[in-house]
């Protein structure tokens, strides 16, 4: 088998053929010279199709799609030609200039899944070294919380700290997913192949902050009963938080600066895992709260991870952010 390339079809799919078969095919069509070299290449259309494939075919999360597109755009700019024409050496040069793991992952998805080529297989994602988890103290959390200027920021801070949510899960959270009575968050079922969310809980501190935020939220217009969930008046699809993800992280960093510990949403997720472990919660349940349990395990052992069971474990842990401080 000779080196392989792909031929774009009118419906924009890509099919792998051998070079000899490609030459025979083009020869039979007539009037087409030099194979794929004469195919019209539009980078914007190519990237738009790649984005659609990531979202629909591969079911990747919005965050993963953004990262893949960012590096695919850089690759197209670097090559200045259709990625199918790239050589392995050109890809090596590109990855030397863009050594981040996300760039390697994007190349592997672009070639392996989207273009059905083995050109990206030789580039391996290096194993990350074990990360030493260093978390802030309660005093540092308290100081950061006090420095946050708005109800929305304080509610977001406490919900992240006591639930184990990822940043994008917090910002995509809708009213219908929150059960204030049981202090639970129910996933919306839109998880991707790379990011999965399961039932998680939050504590009384976060509940009080959410209730205060909803009482003051002008979008509710007095329609949201913070004691009786369900009195939404068609507000179920309203997002709880409206702040931009980058602004959220920036505000947290700024508020935490005087404490001497740079606090981000990921740091709050780390603190949650560390504190739940210190309180005696088993790792498998911490993983469930953080959405790290594979769907296959949930299907086989649902009883262990049922909402009632997780709620019981969470309440027994008695997680508090400001214990001994406030």
C-alpha cells in the first residue's frame, strides 16, 4: 500500500483511498489533473465542518471543542494549505511550536477521527506527573469570600467549594437542576464523551447564598419561591449565573490575592475533594460528586450511587467552609 491521502467529496465527508486507487479514480473522471492538489480548499469551511463533527459526531464538550478549534486554526495557518497535504515532518514542526498537550490531542482528533488518517497516531500525549494537591486554608477561603463584591460571585464561590462542580458546569447550571429542599444538583443529561456530570450536593452555606441571590435577582421578578421548588412560572431554563467564565476566574484571583493563595474554580474543586476525604468520605463517592464515575460503572452499580445514597453520604460528612471561622 502506498502513501494514502483523502479526497473531499461534495457532501464534505472524507474517505481514505490508496494513491494508486486515487490516480485510477481521477483518471477515469477525466479533466482533473494532479489529484487533490487541484481541490478547492476553504479554511473557514474546513474548520466549520470540523467544529460540527466535534459537536455532533464525537459528542465533545464545548470546552474541548473550543480547544480543538483553537489549535486546528493554528495548524491551518501554519500549513497554509489543506491539512491532508501535510507531512509528518511539518506536523512535528507545528508541535514543536505548540507543545501543549491540548495541541497534540487536537492533531490526533483532527487526523484520526475527522480525516480518517493515521498521520497523527505517532504523536503521543505524555503522561502527566502526579500533581501534589495544595489547597487553601479556611482563613484564606474566608478572606477571599469576604473580598468578593457581588451576591453572584459569593454564591458561585460557595457552590463551587461545596459541590465539586467544574467551572463550565456551574455556569451552565439552570434553575430546574437545583433542588433547594434536598440541597442537590441534578445533571441535565447533556454530558459529553469527555466530561460527565452526576448528581452532587451542596451545603447550608451555599443554599443560603443561592436563596439570597434568587431573592435579589431581577430576572425572577418575584416569581421564584426559594422555599418551594417548582414555583418557577416557566423559569426552569433560566441560568442561575450570568457571569462570563474568564471574568469569574479573574474575580476569584483578584479577591484571593491578599490571602497569599491564588484561588481559582479548579482550586475550589480541589479543596472540596481534599476536605471530603479528610471527613472520611470514600474516594469513589468523591469521584461521583465530581462527575468522575464512568457511565458503565453507574449502570452496574446504580444502587451505590443513587441520589438518596449520595445525599445521605454528603449530609453525614457535614461539610462546612467556614467551620470555626464564621
